[in-house]
C-alpha cells in the first residue's frame, strides 16, 4: 500500500480516508460540500484515483466528489485471500456506498469502472441518478467490435497463452507506462518522474499486482459472464435503461474499441448522447480533464434530479 499521506509532490493533495466495510482497508477521497449532489468516480486497470486528480478540484467546487480505490489498487489494501473478479469489485462497491450512505449518485466511470457501475446500478437503481461513461461499456447493451479483440486483449491473450502474462503484469511497478501505452495512453507530455512514481507506487512487488493481473483475465476467460447473466436476471435492467446517460468515446482507445463502446451504449440508451473525441486515448482523464469536467457539469445541468 502507498503511504496514506503521500501527495506525490503535491499532485495528489487530497485528505486520505479509509473504510473497512468490504473487509479490507479501502482508501477514498471525499471532497466538496456534503449537502451537494454526489459524484462517484470509478477508475479501472491499472490505475487508481490519481487518474481523476485534475478533475476532483474543479468538480468539488459545486459537488461532493467521492473517489475510491478498488481493492488491490492505489492506496487500498491488496488482500491475497480474496478473488479479484467483477463480482467482487461490485460487491465491494455496494458495501462502500452503503457505509458512506451515498444517495442520488452521478457515477463517472471509465474502463472497468463501467461494468462495475452497470452491475451496481442494475442491482441498486435507487442509489443512482445518472451515468457518465468515458471509454467504457456497462456490458448489458449487446455491443460488439467489428474488428474483434482490441490490441490490449490480443496482447493479454498472447502472453497468457505463452505463460508470460503474470511475469509482465506482475512487474507493474516498472512496466506501468508500457502497459498503459498498450491500452491507449496518449498524453506523453504528462509523463514525468512524479507521474511514473504515482502510477507505479501501488505495485512494489508481485503480490501487489494481483488486482492488475486479474482484471483482464476476467475477460480473457469469460469469468465475468455468469455474474453479468445473474445481474440481468435478478437486477433491474429496465431501471438501468431509464437512467440519464452519456458516453464520451476516444478514437485512440486500444482497450475498448470505439464501435464496441458505442454499440453497447446504444443498445441500452438508443436516444442518449454520444460524444466522439479525436486524438483521445483510453485514459481520457489524462488527455482532456477540463473538457470532461465541462461535459460532466453540462450533463448534470441538462438532467436535473427527478427528470429523465
């Protein structure tokens, strides 16, 4: 785990908070006025809340902004006796939200944050007001990529079949930039020693990389599918479809193909807005943070609570 008070040269100036509601020490930040509407920001692979560092300040001027680190990422604990699957991360989020008693959420989600948000919303529709999606899928719209697997999942398949994946992803402490480049990191100008240190810090050894290794394997082996099917049967997909939603989609995303993201989104929200952004990669929070802040503010203003 990263030291609780580490600020990475002031680039992460937020007060660290922790909860053990999900059975491990989970880190989160909670900024902005408590009486305001709540924005819940969910990261994916292989990042942590640091991904939202340039968005938390501007958004927290008018909203309560809550940013948790998933189990095995960021300043959260990496228990070795837990399974790292979509289902586990969703169940962790449910306990986290219940512990903080978060209501009327606008969920901002990217990468694995999307499938986590989709299942969470279908299972807990009364907690969610809006879904702001960026380079992600919820997983319930039937989307497909015309060209099949993306470069990221081709890379995962190649190394898993060769028996080398654990060795590479088990060294995220030194390979983080290379791995993010494969997924579609574009903003090389943002990379300096502090950036490298911040994204590498959660992964000092092989054991600490268990979360980063297992997220893509959940897709590679289809381990997430039974949980998705269960959620479709027992969750409220109609309530999910009724939520105000928007998708921001970068054309340089090598983790989730743009046609896959859009087709999955339109399968759920045929009349909702899609914004394509050129030159933007998978980690759009690194590429266009201020634009995303503007999009989020406009989206919330266009869909006041209680309206569809």
